[in-house]
C-alpha cells in the first residue's frame, strides 16, 4: 500500500474510533433516560464485560494476559490503576452523563490532558511554557463558560455533573500516566482489560447493581451492546490501530472527533439544546488539545535541533 493511502486509512480509522466512542456515550445516555438505570448499574456491568472481552481478546492474540500476575511487585500499580484509573474514571464519567448529557461529560473529560500537563510541569520542577499556559487558560475559560454561562454566582449545569466530570478527568489523567511501565512490559490489551475487571469487581460490591431496578427490554440489550462493543471494544481497537499509523500528534488532534460527534448526536438525535456559551466553552476546551500536541511537537523538535 502506498504511503499516502496508508496515512489516509490511518486518519479514517482514528476518526472512526472517536465516532464509536461518541456513539457509545449516546447509548449510555439513552439507557439513563429510557431504562431508568443509573451509573451504579451500567458502570460495573460495562467494566466487567468489556474487561473480560479485552483479556480474552489479548489471550487469543498471543499477549499472555496472566503473565502480569506472576510478579507480586505488579500488584500495587495494577490495583491502583483498576480502582482509580478505571473505576473512578468510568464511574465519574457516566455519573456526569447521568446528571447532564453525553456531550457535556465528554468535553469535560478533555480537560484531562491539561491536568497531565500540570502534573508534568510540577514533576519536572520547571516553569510552564507559553503554549502550556494558553492551554490551561482555554480549558479554565471553557469550563467556566459551560458551567456558569459567564453569570457569576449561578451554575448552568447540575453541580454533581460538574464535580463528577472533573473527578473523571483527574482519574483519566491517572489512567494515562500510571500504567505506562506495565503496558511497555506486558502490552496494552491485558493491562487495560485487567484494570477494567478489577475496577468492575470493586464497583460491583460498592454499587450492588443487582439491587438496581432496571427496565429489561430489547432497548436495554441493544444500548448496552453499543456501550460495550462500540463505546469500548471497537473505539479502543480502531483508535489504537489508527494512532499506530498516523502517530500520537495526529491522533491526539483527530481524537476531537469524539466530542464533536457527541455534540452532533446530542443535538440531532437526543434533542439536547446547547446555548452559545456551551458551544463557545466546547470550542475553547477542544482547542487546547491540539495546542498542547503541536506545542509539545515543536518543543521536542527544537530540543532535538539544539542537541545536534
């Protein structure tokens, strides 16, 4: 395959991963609205089923998912990854959807790269660069615009949606940073799969989904399949396959397909109304992501040129 055809395929697959994420998010929102369920039910079920499928998939692809459990030093980071990176991240995310909508929760989760950026600056004991300051400012203004509509003293959205959404973003930052050593040693699929299973087990005991009254019908199974297969398995595989072709820089920019698609689906299919302040906030938050990616790319390129 010619290089430009391969790159075009990579762009399409990466965008498709983001679209699948958005469809899964919308399926989760309709479960809350039409099947009378809460995140106490959907998140443990999603994590357990999706995690099991990822572990099985990794075994079928020759990744040896049980290998990580042979060394006891892997237990603390893997358990922390499962409890904070998977359980808190997903529970906070779906609870934010429950109290608001998929589009708002998705865009709010995109504050996570800025939190990672702040963590990196503090860890490296250095002053923030100009593009880093600009990204933090954009995210802060964007979140403020969505939450208050620039009316001081008044919240436009339910406080639990904002709190759980921000907690989810913090946990997602943890999710991104914590397992990197394990992933390099044992591969991506088994580590993410085990993290989901561990998080799902703990949430199952805490939330007791079997006590949640659920309207069981065909809609429940169709939407749950959308959450698990499209929103988890397909989105994960497509995105990772695409990024392996186009690279992390392009992948981080193309990941904006998820919140953009989520806003479109919420508007056209779920009939969610957004104010101009909401849309302005979304744009500011989403602009910060490519700004960080491009800034880091040029910083690395400049550092490399100085070392020559």
